[in-house]
C-alpha cells in the first residue's frame, strides 16, 4: 500500500514536470502544484487508458503515457491560469524606467 502511494507520487512528479516542460511559455506555479497536477494526470490518464482498452499492453504502454502527458499539460496550464487570477502582479513584467 505504501509502495503504491510512493510510486504514485514519484510517477506523478515525473509526469507533472514533463508536462510542464512540454507546455510552452512560463508557468508561475509551485513545485507542489506541479506534482499535484502530475498525480491527477497520471491517475486519470491510467483510468482513461484502461477504459479505452490500452491501459495494459505487451511492452511499453505508449498510448497511456501520451494520454497522461496531455492531461499533465492541461492540468499545469489550468493551475497556472488559476494562479495568475489570484496573483495578477506576478505575471506582469517590470517596466523600464
């Protein structure tokens, strides 16, 4: 049980950071939000892949991983948008005097 939770956190962190890396532009969110977005994306992506019948295949589950990365990009983008609405001054660049 603890091993599954630990692997979920580690896998979610990897998926979250890969999603953040692939998303263009700067995301002004914390590392914790990135990991949470990754955990949600990995879990939901696994559920969707299983529902589609491609969750467990022989070899590497490429389709499942692509679904998870796409969801991670979406969740990181969503978290960055929500953070920008809460902290509008953090997004605006400084003006030259």
